C-alpha cells in the first residue's frame, strides 16, 4: 500500500511539474500538437491555439534580472484572417536583450516553414520588431515565440481574452525574489494550477471578446494580476497601513496650522460641510494642479501655487487630523475595469481612493483634482469598496456599496432655435447647453487648461456631437470652479452655428427637414441583438431638450405626430426608472418640441437588455426624424 501511495505521489508530482515551463532556455516543440477547434469557434477569421506568457524574476544579493517568454500560435480560418493576423509586432523599447526569437508557418498539410532571420524586421524609427509572414493561406498556422532578458517586473496584469477565441492560455511566473512573496490572482475563467514557487494560471476554450456599450467589458474578461510584496500574508489591513503611511506625506504642521487659521477652518460655529467646501474652493481656484513629472515641495504649495494629486491627499488628511475630524479611507475599483476582490488584495485594481466624512456623508476624491468635495468618483458610484475604520488597537475592514447620486444633480439641458433661410438651403441653429454634475466638473477643469485654438473644436464636440457645423459664435457662462457647488448656476455654452450638412431634402413640392439632428449624434443599438453583459452605466443622469423650429413663411408642417415618441423602463415596484418622452405642438409660427430622457439606475440585469436597447433607440429614432414642410 505504501508503494502505491509513493508511486501516486511521484506521479502527481510529475504531472504537476509538467505544467511548469523552463523560461530561460525555452524551446518550442519540433512537431507541435494543438487542440481541436470546437465547432462554435469555426466561424471566426482565426483562432488562437496557444497563448503562453512565462516570467522568471531573479532577484537576490547578486542577481537582478528576468527572463520572459511570449509564445503564440494562431490558426487562420478565412481570407480576412490572413490580412488581420499575418503580421506580428513586438515592442522592444524597454527590452535589455533578445535571447531567442523564432517564427514559423505550419501549412495545412503539416509542412513546417521556419521564418528566416531576415524576415524578422525592425521597423524604421519605431520601437518595434515585426514578423512578416508571407504566403500564408487559409488553414495555415502561424507560430512564434521570443525569449527576452529584461529587468524584473514586480507587478502587472495580463489579459488573455481577445477578439478571436483562445483554445489554450497559460500564465506562469517563477517567484525567485529573495525575501518577498509573489502574489498572483486570476479572474473570469483563469484556473489556478500553481506548484510551489511557480504561480501558474491556465484557461481553455476562451470565447471571443466583444465590446458592448454600457457594460463592464474590461472587468469581465479573462486576466491575471500579479505583484510582489515583502509581506508573506498581505491583506486589506496591510494595504491600509501602506495607504495611511503614503498619505502621511511630509511633516508640515506649521503650514497646515497657518492655512487652517487663514481660512478659518477651525471656526466650529461654521458647519463642517461649509468649511470643507471653502477649503476645496480655495485650493482649486488658487493652487494649480502640477505636472507629475516635476519636483514639488509639499511645504511650499501655498508659495509656489502648485500641487499634485498626491499632495492633495496629504493636505486633506493633515487638515482633518489637525481638526480632529473623523474620517475613513476607502478603496474601490473603476467598476468598468475591475470588480472588487473581497478575498484578495490587488493594489493595482484599487485605483479609486477616497476619503469619506461620516459627519457630512460626503467624499473627497484627492486624485481627481477636478472633482469637488461631495459626490464619489463617477466610475465607482454604487460600486463595492473596502472601508477602513481605525481605532487605537484595531483596523476594521468592511465591504460596503459606495453611495449613489441623484439623477437631478446630473442634468444636460439644451435650448435650441432652428431657422431656415428664404432660399430653403441654409439652416442656422442658436443653441444653449447647460451641464450640472460630473460633466460640469470635468468641463470647468478642462477649460482651464485647453489651448485657445482648441476651444472651437471642444465646443463643437460638446454641443453638436459629430455634426458638421460652421461655428459662428460661442460663449461660456459659470465656468468658475465655485459653481460646482451650485446647480442653479450650470456650466453653460451658448452658440450660434450654421449647419454644413444637408438637413433639407427636396421631395417634390414638399421639403423634409432633419430636425432631430439638433440633438447631435445618438447611439444606434438596432444591430446589437446578442447581449452577453448586464447593463452598467456610470451614474444616474437626465437630459432635457427644448427645441423651437421657425416654420418658413408659406409653409405648413404636415407630420407633427412623428416627433412624439415614448419609451419607458420600470422596476419591480412599477416605478419608472428610465424614460424617453418627446412632445411637439405648434405655437404661432413655430414648432415647439420638448424632450425628457432619464436613466435613474446604474445597473440592469442582462435579461432586461431589450428594454434598455429600445430606450436607447428611442433617442436615435428622434435623431433620425424629419418634419415635412408643405406649401400652403
């Protein structure tokens, strides 16, 4: 019995070891064998048969280097696949040395043609090497691998899903880093097959990736995160200690005290909410965000009038600490890039660092200088976050949803007047666009740094969205940062434009006027039928449009009902949470159109996609509508 157990142990050990790959002296099989392509994958232009990515970090007292292998094999299934996949580029910018570099074509009859060295070219004036596979035919397999000697890579992410299926994927990192631990976590289908110090993740029959609108696309694809840390048991408490140490910054108590006193932030007769608003407005209106490439002294930010996002974190923490105001750090993800892993800490995922003030129930977003104190970052609204509550003895970590925001705080309101010249050729639009909430925060900040000659293009994009217009006039109102705290003073762009596109079509005695285009280009989801992901949007928001069309003299409007569109989405309580509603009436010599469109949710299950698509297409339907003008 012992012999049997010993044999099984050795056999299992050999099977596990077979998963490991030699990195430094990597070689491919002389006659490779690949998995059969499943029937459901044969309709693609090509299929990835093998995608191996192997890392070997070697760091010790006398060693500081790494070896990296990239090995891929792709089978071409269609003529289009030849053009798409017969060239492979490798960025060599930071590569110390190529140890090996090979490429070959495996013909459909099994014949193997290795690519001569002269066919592996260096592109002129670039940091790329390129394999050019000539004579590739449908049914061929192109295969290549390279081994490079490089500096160690201590953290990163590898994405395995792509626009064509992957039959076999593998990530391996050999954890040969002295006095440190290599952490590796796989997501969305990546299987952990690690063996001792070899961290190995594999994936099989990975379907093709297709980007979908309003979806957490990047968060849901197969990927592996890895990083190295000196801790042998890195967890959320470890992460908090590092974050808190990072946020401590330099010792600048005298500067902080002087700032607090000058701004009267220590006047407790003033509500805390007002004091934090005052602080935020002073910083954003008087201290410029600094170029991250420069060197800046935290203790001199009020003299140099420069601050980095990192220093904003220092300052808020220092002020709150000095005033003894309770606060919590929280860490979240950009919900479109990553889902929060509550079991394992992946620092590179936790891109959204906020300070939560329990007394005011509001947030500080220190790394987004354009964001005012108050709402959370737009990419983590209603997203999971790790909240850190600290006492003298303990660090308590809880996982909670970040608060939502009101759609009534995130409104786009437009007022448009449309007229046509007597010759029925030229269309002129006077349009006022008003923004509150996240868009206004960003636009106010962007306008501070944009070059003067780029402003007209900015205005066209924000107001007319892909329409071909000749911008005659433009003007900004309420562009100062302080108005981020007053929704009654929206960021406003006033414009006058002549439409260069053909909005007028002669139809016999009648004319068709493409009045819906005044909204700017709208999204068309009519072609999208097979949805894979749930619906996720950044934050609840609302659109309100008022359009006045001056009816040319001698004409009447024939099809007013075409402008009346209504679509709704309701929740399980029969409450309307999404709507597009347009109405049109004739008042005197003008057509008056009102549109209200809103999305009072951030997530819908994939089963409700058809409802969401119909709602999105309602705005597209309006965009495509035309009025019929008939002679009286």
